[in-house]
C-alpha cells in the first residue's frame, strides 16, 4: 500500500490566499520530501525535511513534520495562479534509497 | 544542465507490440529510477539502479517488463508484449549519492496501448 496519502485530494482557492496540504504516512522515515507536478510535466522537487526537523521554510513554502503523528503539512502562502499544480509528498523506505509517493493534492489557484 | 531526458514523449501502439522507453539521466547522478503514473494507482516505483546495477525491481509488474542500464548515461524500459493496461505515463528520474538528495524527473513518456 502507498506510504503517503495527501489530504485534501483537491483544493481550490483564490489568488493571494494560503493553501495547506497534509500528508500522512505509515512507517518510520528518515526524510520526507514534497514535489510539485504541473500538468503534462515531470515532478519537481520543492523541499526536504529530515525526521529530526519540525519545520522548514523555502520562500513562500513552509513544511512541518510531526513524526509522532506520522504527518506533514505543506503551506503555500500568498498563492499565485502559477502555483496551480498537483503536490505530492514522498517518504523514504528505511534502509533504502526508495521513496514512496503519496496520492497527491490537486491545487487550483483562481486569478 | 539539460535535466533528465526521456524519449519518446508520446507513444501509441497496438497491443502485442514491443515498446521501448529511453532515458538519459543527469550527468554525475548515481541513481536512476523508473516510475509509472496512472489515475488509479498514482505514482509507482518500478525499478531503480545504482551505478548502473539494478537494486530493487520489486515494483516491476510482471515478466513482460524489463529495464536495463548499459552505462551511466542511458537506460531503457521495455515492455514485450504490450497490453492495454500498460497505458500510463512512465517517468524516469535520477538522483545523487545520498538518500536525502532530491530526485530529478524527466517529463515522461505518455504510452497508449490500443
């Protein structure tokens, strides 16, 4: 079964609003990554957070990690139409270089 | 940096035909991954290589699928014979030498088996 599952499956917001996406996973991890996928394109890496980190920022992105709840969230502040994409979390499989990708959140930012 | 290059971008063929997907990873990356993406099953890891050696092929759906990496700059994913249920977008990704390195994805091959 998939390691990570995102919530919500789809999200529609107005430009300028904040968007929050959540990811839950099942087993212990070393790292969690977030990726973005624009329609018809490959995934693009956004940010990585290690299991000993609780929060990380990159520009308008803020990622939190709660290992006790096995969950992570991605916050995009002041969203733009160009943020319209699908967002995936990916968790590593301990002892390997494999990452298991979640089901994704489809974000639509309305101008 | 040209990024990960996949070819072809689109492939339409009839069932029973052999399909070969190609990937050129980013120079210097030691890891190469093949994924399949469908609406029903999401993004699935099929196989990954380290230094041209297959490490884990547990995601390969069946014997009709095979992957090779003859050198550090080229990999193929072959389906023979192809079936309609193989229709999907196939991605190749490459990554650096540590598990905490990001994976760099190509733009995929959209495969349709009629």
